[in-house]
C-alpha cells in the first residue's frame, strides 16, 4: 500500500507539472518521463541548469555454473545537475557538475557467479555516493579544458564508444585495473579528488591527463566517496591518454594509447614484501565498419582494447576485449543497438597459484545484448552472458547468465 501511495503521488505531481505538455504530446513521446515541468524545464535550461535523474534496475538469473543458480536484482538511482556558468552567471567557459548515485539491491556477481568479470556494470555496495563534484574551465576557444574536484577515472579514461553498449562491467573499467590488496582505484562506484586537463590542438588529436587520489579504500571506510587522504603509502594515480580520430572519413574511427602510474606502496603477489609504484598500459580502437548512408549514425562498429601490467604486484597481467555493435539493426528501429562482445583476462603467475581447480589463471566472457529504445525516456536491454572459468579456474562451473536492464530518464 505504501508503494502504491508513492506511485499515485508521483503520478499526480507529473500530471500537475506536465499538464500543458500532455495536451500537445503523448506521454510516450516526451523526452523525460516527468515531461517539461509545465515549460519550466526548458526555461531553467536556458539559464544553464540541467537536472539529471535516471533510474536503472536489472534482474539477473544464473542458469548454470558459478556459485549457485538463482536470481538477483541490482539497482541504481543517479541524480544531480550540470550548470553552464556562462549562461547562469556570465562566467565565460565555466561549468559545474555534481552527480550522485544510490546503489541498492543485490550484487549478482559475488552472490551467484563468482567471476572477476562483474556481470553488471551498476552493482555495488548499498550506499549513497558522490561521483562528480567539480568545477571546469574551457579556454582557447574550447581547445583546452581544466577541471578540479571529485570525479571517477572511468568517466574519461579507458573508454570505448562501442564497448559502452555492453552490460558486463569488464567492458567499462577493465579488470586489469581492479587494484591489488587494499588498493581500490577511483572507478565506479568509487571516486576521488583530483585534477584533469585535456587539449585538442586540431587535426583529430587530443591529449588528456589527470592526477588524483590513488586509493579510495574499502566501502566501509569510504561510504560516500568523501574519505580523502593523500600520503606516501597510498600515493597518487597519474593517468594519460593520447587520441587520434578520423571523424570525417567515410568510415570514422578513433585510436587511443594510455598509461596509468600509481606512486603508492604495493604488496608483492607472492608475499615477498612491498614494492613502490605500479603501472598499467593499454590501447583502444573504435572503428565503424559499415554505414547505412553517408553521415548516418546507423551501421556496424568494431572495438578492441588490450592492456598489460607488471606481474609481481598485480592480480591480472594481461587483458583483451573486442566486439561488434550495430546501431539501428532493424527497420524503423534507428535508436536501437545490438552487440556481441568477448573479454579475456589472464592472471599473473603468482596470483594463479592461489586459484582453485585446474587451468588456473584464465577467465573469459561472451556477451550478446540488445538495447531497445522504447520511448525517448525508457530503454530495455535483454542480455545473455557466458562466463568461462569464473574466478579464473575450474573450481566453479562455467556460468550461463541472462539479464534484463531497464533505464528510465526522469
């Protein structure tokens, strides 16, 4: 009854705020589920303020293998705002962003599957966390971007445009960069304070770099992402990427080379003591292979990412993923997307010795997914994953997982 009352209250508020728009456009054609707030949303937008509210819920079922068969539900509510300070205050080139996430529900990877590849990119410990809280300044006709504040590294680094379609978290922030021991990198759902800079000199080139707190600690120590601590043992994380893109080619694409360097102290995987520093190297390619029409977004794209890390202080030594994504796969469904992806990781020799079963060290994931844009504000995404050797050994059986994700933009 309580849930029904909340639903009725929201429906009433929506009808009150959006009654004028409801006379002009049917609900299923609105840009947001709550409409334009009786013309107030675009009015606020003209003054440089954009509100963000998106709810994503995912139901997962493990049909075979892994830890156990069963079902789980993960959910996240993201909310916040973007402020164009030039429109709102006359601050030329300035902007402000804050986003927060409320994660709840189950963690299907740890409860059902037991893989290093997290089957859901939204799962995390139950908490309310800040992901962004920063000020940004653009200079030199927007060629230079400077940012300071709280952010998560995977929003800017290790990003593949085509890989973003997939639900498995390994296609986002790769398992190669998952940290070792108590070190916890500033990637979703964690964030850390730092500085970011990007330069686009033209000709398809872009250089970006960041320095930030390297260790975000455990979920218990840092429940809201505001446990900030800089010291010699935990160190700083330096990130650099160089991009080259060819957007005006008949088949556009982009290539990236990246490196991360951690100045903290790390335990050796074999238990032989501590070592200073750590490094991760990676490369990314996004390439359109087929385009339905010139200048059209519909078509087939391919991505590949590969990386490696020093074996004496990292659990994962080598990582590779690749796949295909097709935008507009069906007639009349230009905003839908379908994809097939493959990920492969290899533990370092010392880490593999701690894994139960045979063939220790190897784990792979295969994913097939389809994202259907039902309305401008509602997307449904059925998903199928097969995880070979969850946990990088034969102790757990190969897992077959199905899922359904629903995302609503309010």
